[in-house]
C-alpha cells in the first residue's frame, strides 16, 4: 500500500468517527466501519474473488471499506438519520467536495434481518 493510500485511509477513518459519534449519541445501536483484508479465497484448487471491488469500481491503490449501522427500528433509523444529516458538526464533511474518497463509488441500502443469533 503506497503512502497516499495510507494517508487517505487515515483521513477516511477520522472522517467516519464524526458521524459515528453523532449517530451513537442519537440512538444508533451499533456503528461498524471495516476495511477489506481478504478479497480472494481458495476452494478445491480454484481462486475465487469477492465482488466488492468490482461493485465499488475500485481503482488501483484504493481499498474497499464496508460500514454497517444497526438501529432499533426503521422509525429510529429515519429519526436518527435526520438528526445526523442536520448535525452542524458534520456540515463541512457532508459536502461531497470534502470527502476523502470518490462518492460516486458509494452504495447504500436497507436490509431487514431474516436470521438473528
């Protein structure tokens, strides 16, 4: 990993900390941000590659970051997101021009649990 990639990762981690703190302070149950560390696996002598880099259109030198936020309910998610988006501490960071990554590579969705242990 080159030094510019390490620098972007540090900036990204620092950037992620602000909305995480804001979300947790408003009721998020869990906020997890992960960096990919295994994107291939071998089974039966074949190598399989994870689809995350392709889905995120990762360029050379970039890394895949995955985040997961857990809310008590859909109503809580909507309430909390409105507070986080309106948090003045995050206004500058929420401007796409100030992001430490290319926002066109982002994807997000809501998922409903079907199995919990």
